[in-house]
C-alpha cells in the first residue's frame, strides 16, 4: 500500500459529494500520474479493516490538479462532515490503486 503524508483538508462547498482533489505531488506518492481516476473511497474504517477489504466504499472521482496546493486535499462539505470534520487526513491507496482510505486518526 502507498500513502500520502498528512494532508490539510479543505472543504469546498461547491463540490459534489464524490469529487476529491489533490495536488499531482500527492498523486505520485499514491501511485497516480493521470489527471483523473475513478476510485472507491473508504471513510470511518480502520487501516486494518481496509487492509482486509472490509467496509463500504464510496465511488468517487479523484482529480490531480496543479491548482490544489501541495499538502492539501479538497473535498465536498458533505464528505468532510461524514469524516467527522477533521483538519487533516492521510490517504492510503491499496496496491491496485482502485481503493483509497481516508485515514483521519492515527492507527492503533
């Protein structure tokens, strides 16, 4: 699995629920190099559960955009609220790159 560093979450009130934007620098850390990916995002799931393939994912579009500041992730307000309104998250991509975990708490 690949992961980003800690990213500051920037909620965007205009985003649809299924849109997530990161900078291309974070994209490379996760193994992404194209501008857009269709992935399943997992929220409120532990890293262990994610590793075992547990939890329900949300089908979403992941965009790599140079206008997104490095060290941030832009998400919809609704997704931010579903995550519990955290200030930071680490993104963890599985080996296929088709599943991404929003890790908002340090693993136990």
